[in-house]
C-alpha cells in the first residue's frame, strides 16, 4: 500500500454529484431503509470516467493490496468511508471518498469503520508513517504503534495468507536474481529493477526488497 496523488474530479461527478446525493437521500427517507434502496440510486458513481480516473490514479492496482486489476478481476469503486453507513450516505458521490480496489479487499472491508482510528487514506496520509512491509515475512507491520495502521491491516485483511505468499515469491525472485549477478553488476541490477518497478507484481515489495539489497551493497 502506498500514497498516491489524487487526480482531478471526473466530469460526471462534477456535474451530477449534488443532484444524485439529494435524490439518494430522498429515496432513503422515502423507503425508510438503505438496503431497500435500488441500485439505480446508490450506484451512480459507477461511471466510465470515474472508473477510468481511479484506475489511472492507482495504476490499475488495488489501493490496499496492490493486486493487479482488470486481468483476472474487475476493479471496484471503493468508498473509504463506507457508503452504507448513515453518517456517510452523503459521501456516496464525493470524489475525495472514492478509491480503486480489488473485490477481496472491498468485500473484507465492507462497512467496517473505526471513527477513532480510521483506515489510512492513500491520497491524504503518508502510508509509510503507519505501516511498513517486511519483505522477509511478507507481512505488513505497524510503524511506531500506529493505531490507524492497525485498523488498515485489520479492515482489509492485508496480511491474508495468499497475499503474504505472493509477496514472498516476488521478493524471493528479486533476491535470487540479485545474488546470481556478478558483484560488479548488482548495483546496476537494482537500479534497473527500481526503474521498472511498476512493471512488477506488488511494486511495494519490489521497492522494499531493492532497498534491503542496496543496504547489503553498502556494507
Ligand atoms: Zn486488494
């Protein structure tokens, strides 16, 4: 998981968010129960320009686990503040609340919310201040006892077995290639790997592994 810069608000939201929000709130009041409100009111954020901008913003990866989207799984519009909680009904179409995630993280998080120590926002928080990837174990760890980091790992189940396994594989591959190189070529290998970091699965794993190996070079 890493910090990203939010792109500009897509046109469809700029033009319609206020009206859609009012229509949704009216409908919730009319039927008296959010779960009975039709998707034609709740799901209007699913616009092509919204999805395109989110995919671009996150380089078509899940904002939490960095899994690649659009190959085996569709990307999902993720509401950081859950849209099905009454206090956040009015954030359903607010651009600053929208992110891009895989189905698993999206489902894991569901409507979990911790108001005291909220989940980290990749567009607002410096992720590295709260959680850090341990490439040896493949798990995310909390930095300086961050309670928000703890919420983030818990709500998304960021240390689920399959992910930990996948991260360890990526790290293993890089380490293996690194040690196969002649010593004189290792620095260059790390530089080239880092330059192409977005081409790999789980770029954060690649970055952390390269940083670790770079320290070895300096020893
Ligand atoms: Zn994910």
